[in-house]
């Protein structure tokens, strides 16, 4: 059994404004850096054997305090990157809805079947993210691992791993809080949810 502690990165400017930040490399705000420090303190009190992150700087910066606290070097996993949101990258859903009201309604009803134009296929993102988590678990059998990634990717992965229809990810998991902990237990490829969105501060 491997314990995976999933954390969404700290707040960025775009998230504070409710803008979609997918493949864009957006820095943390002061609040985001404070959230990262709180995560680092929590991990210092609940040590892990390894830290894995998305390659995007908002994730690596969030993981840095935890790595410093435990003297660990983070592993970067490209398949933990956030989804590409296509034409809404850097925009809000309200802005998109003002231009494309029918598509926005269809997206709200089923964000997988009606992904944004030019966006990554959410099912493909869920598959790559889930595969990455299983590789990480296999690399640390019996260990505890902090994984710092992104809101939409992690919600899709959770739905896939827990056999929740992907189209329900926005309804069932409205959001993962910045730098909060979601604990998974992985045993022989099977995933169990132990806790969700537990704040570190």
C-alpha cells in the first residue's frame, strides 16, 4: 500500500480572478506563497518519502517549502501538468459564455463531451494523470508521497480512479482548495479515498 497526498498548488493571479490557467505558467500570489509555506509546515509534521510535482512553476514553487523541510529533491512528472483549456486559457467562463452561450451551456451540462474549443480531451487528461499516479505509487511501494498538481487534472483523475463518471467532475468535486490535502491509498492498482480537501492551516 502506498499513500499519495495530493495537493493543488497555491493561488495564482488568474485563479484569484477565476481565470482558467492550464498550460500557461502563472506565478503564485503572496497568498499562494503563504499557502505553500503552510503546506511545508504540515508536511514537516507529517513527513513523506518523496515529492512529485507538475513541471509548471506554480506547482514546483508550492512544493518547495515541503522539500526544504525534509531535505528532499522533487521529481517532476510531465503528465501531472494541468489540462490545456484551449480558447478559454486566461479567460473566465463568463467571458466565454458571453461570446458562445450555447457552447457554454453544453459545457456546464457535460464538460467532457463538450470541452472548450482547442482544449485537451478531458478523458485523455484523466488517463495520463491516473497513469502518472500509478507510476508514482509503484516507485514508492509502502511509502508516503506528496504530489503537487492542478485543480482540473486532479479532479478528473479522482473521478476516473474512484469510478465516478468523468462528466460529473465539476459537480461532484466543485474545486480542490489551494494547498489542501487529499489522501489516497493505492494497493495493487486499486485506489481508495481516505480524505478530501483537508486544509493545512
